[in-house]
C-alpha cells in the first residue's frame, strides 16, 4: 500500500490556511475577513493594512468561492512547486498578493477584495508558458488565449462582485514569471 505524502508544502499550507481563514470568518460573523483577509482603502498607518495586503488572498466569501479557487490551485500548484521549488512559488504568491492589493486600493470605489483567484490565474498562465524543454505546447497557448479572452469579455460585460482585473493581473504576473523562469528549475 502506498503512503500519502506531503508533496507540496506551500500549496498545501496555503489551501489549509485559506480554509482556516474561511472558518474564522464564519465563526466571527465576517469580522475575520474584515480585519485580516480582505484589502480595502484604509490608513497606511494602520498595521493591519499591511497584514491585509498579503492576507486578502487567504480570505474567501463562501465555501463555494473557496472551493472554486482551491480546486484549480491544488490541481496546478503542486506541479509548479515541483518544477520551481517552494521558495519561488511563495515569492510568486506574495508578488501577486501585493500587486493585486495595491491596484485594487488605487482604483475608485470602496469595495473589499479577497480571494485566491489572482494567484490561481497566475498559476494557470505560469504553467501555460512554462511548457517543456521542446517549447511551449500548443494546448497551453490555446488555454491562455481562451482564458484571457474570457476574462476580458466578462470584465466588460458582467455586473457582479468578481474582480476580473485581478484575474488578468494575476495571469499577467504568472506569464511574466513563466517567461523569466523559462529554463530555470528549483532553488
């Protein structure tokens, strides 16, 4: 019988941390997301502003929101962590969190941003441009084109609480990281 392994520490800890943040949010009737797991305009002198700048990617508004993000995150993330290493993947997560949080803060409006979808789309595009040693597979190019087109279409035509800009920014960061890391392995 094969044993179960803890194969992808960053991805697994992130998924568990997001689940615990969701549980904390339910147990505090939304206070946890407000204090720690969503980013919004607030004073730069508030120490929690900086916690939220990173923590917003752990927060989710519902079990459905969490599940939709984590299914893709857990599907793509371990392959990327195996290829690039835990430290690099953690750096990419932090970069996406800070950039999407800052962009959101500087946009007009007072809505809060939370969720891992920017990271999920960074991982999708990172895996799309990572490819193999023989080049970038056509299937991953098609996935990237479909994804970007769909996000742009939804962004211009939908009226909902989804931050399509966060998806596009996350995907763009993933693509840039993928191109920069092409040919480089773990560290």
